[in-house]
């Protein structure tokens, strides 16, 4: 379970959001909505400790992750978080297989292996391809294969279908649902109706005029 208590984020005098209360159990899907600039990406960055909130706390299980040191925070992120960034964050000059190796954690019980993950996203046979040679949709599927290999306890997705056709969007929704069924707590910033239909929890961030 990941819990957000009284969470707030300000930059100088500008408050992005404050007083957020969200609890997401393993197996649940939480959908974050809000206008452009309302702070959806910043919230996901705070949940992964890439960024830090300016007030309130984030707790995972019994650990207050917002109280962790930088190095403990990195371990928390490596061991517990799968993050599908809006810009994917793949290493474009590396091969598909090299990118997938990066998804491995120190845990030995990886849910599925590279081959299985690639077959699942219909990219079998592309292991040696450089990522920059793949289409946008194929790159997105490499990022999804990384998530399948990591099978993280917490999955963060930032507008995962915004640049995709219906087939690839459907795959994102299927994989997200599979991971949730396997016990992952899913938190997704999106306006995609298909994903909103899967939501157990909805949280709308309101654009502040300050
Ligand atoms: N480090 C920072 N310093 C100052 N302002 C920042 C910083 N990080 C983000 N912001 C601002 O916070 C606001 C929210 O950005 P964010 O990307 O979280 O919004 P979003 O809801 O994800 O937007 P979009 O839907 O367009 O992706 C933006 O106006 C951005 O410029």
C-alpha cells in the first residue's frame, strides 16, 4: 500500500497542489487527472522520489519514504517503482536487449524473462536492434517489456497512451491491468477513457491560479 498524506508541492510562492490524500492498495488502479500544468508529472516524480514534496508525507508499507536519505531513496525507487515516463527514458543508442537488462532489479524472482516479455509486446526478434531505429509505438512497447520484467510493486504511468494508436493503447491498458491483477499498485496520469474505466480511485488536480 502506498499512502499520500497532506502532500503539497510549491515552487517559491507558487503552490502546485496541497493537502493531497491518496491511498492505493496493491491491485488497485488510481487515475490522476487535471489540466495541463496542474502538476500530474510532478506528483508522479514525488511518488518515485525523483522530486520531493514540500509538505506532507508518502508512506509505502511501514516506511515513510519521504524521510529516506537520497541513497535509501534510490534503493526504494530501484526495488519498488516501475515508471513509464512520457518520453519513455530508453537509451536510444543501446539495443532492445541492453535496455531490458536495465530493468532488472536485485530481486531474483523476476516475474518473466526477457524473451517472454518481448513476445508479450509483439517484439520477439528485435533484441539486437538499436532502440533509435524502432518506431515510436515499438519504443513504447520496449518500455512496457521493461515493466513486465521488473513487475514492480508500484507502477507509475505518465500519459501512457497519448502518442499511441488504438492497438498500442489497448496493449498498455492490458499490461497495466495484468500487473494490477498480480498485485501492483498502479498510479496513472491520464485522460484516456478506457483507463479511467479501470480506476478504483480518481484524483483530480486543480490548476491553481497563483
Ligand atoms: N523544478 C521546478 N521549478 C519550477 N516550476 C516547476 C518545476 N517543475 C515543474 N514546474 C512547474 O509545475 C507545473 C506543473 O508541471 P507538470 O509537468 O507536473 O504538469 P502536468 O499536469 O503533468 O502537465 P502536462 O499535462 O502538460 O504534462 C508546470 O507549470 C511546471 O513548469
